[in-house]
């Protein structure tokens, strides 16, 4: 998604780039938590440098027409996140 934004959207529709934001909602405390700490720390820092918003420790409780409803897993705090396009990826890892 980030490459698509940087290489295609910016090239063909430069006026739209400022309206696009990439956020990742992750249930666990880290992305790529099935890997060792060095790998997930590297990925999280890289995403941060690239302007990707990481929301770790949240779960999606509903996808509504114009908002995601996400809940902080530890506190139960509910947040509504507006969106224009939602891409849902579910990765199932067997251990």
C-alpha cells in the first residue's frame, strides 16, 4: 500500500497524496510478533519513519459504513476511526 501511494498515486494523482493515510490495527502489542524482537522492532521503526500509523494493542470490533470501531484491548476504550477505504487482511499463523 505504501509503495502504491508513493509510486503511483503520487505520480498520477499528486493532489490526492495529502488525503491518504495508512494505519495498521494490530491486536497484539507488536506487529510481526511471531518473529524475534529485533525483526519486529525494525519493522515498527521503519513503518514509523514512513508515516504509517501503527495501532498496536487494539482490536476491530466493527466496520461501519464510514468508521472503524476499534477497542484498546487492555482498557476497553473504544475509538472510532473514519475511513474512505478499508483493506482488511487477516493472517493466520500456525505454531
